[in-house]
């Protein structure tokens, strides 16, 4: 079960690394605008905010990677952070965020706690 949990944590970390890249480096590019369904004008106006958000996603990715090598409390903490961020994003921006961000972390957390 540890291997399955580590794979899920790795996937969640890779997702957050991808979010970081989209938000920090591709926000104004077609790939970033398509992913977040924004216009060129909105992307230009909000690029600083997106880069800041991307930095936070990078920290989450780093914490999840750390969790692969650390004790269970580190894994629980960072998976919980991702779940909370995903639930907040789903309630304030788009329900899609729950399924893309929070649900994979929730599955990982449940498996971690029952293992």
C-alpha cells in the first residue's frame, strides 16, 4: 500500500509542478490561457497574481516530494493543504478544481490513513 500512496503523492506533486509552470511561465501563452479559460487581456492584467499563485503551487509540490522521503505527518500535512486549497478553489472559482486538485490528494490521504 505504501507504493500506491507514494505513486499518488508523486502524481499530486507533478500536478502542482505543472500548475506552477502554467501559472508562472505560461499564463499569457495559449496553453495557459486555454487551461484557465482566460482571455489575453485578463491574462495580461493578472499575470503577477498568477505567478504568485504558481509559486505557492511550487511550494506544495516541493512539500509533497519531501513527503515521499519524510514521515507520515509531513505527507498528511501537505496532502491536507492541497485538499483545503482545492476545496476553496472549487467553492470560489470552479467546481473543476475539486476534481483536478483536491480529489487526487483526498484519495492519497485516505489511502495513507487506512494503510
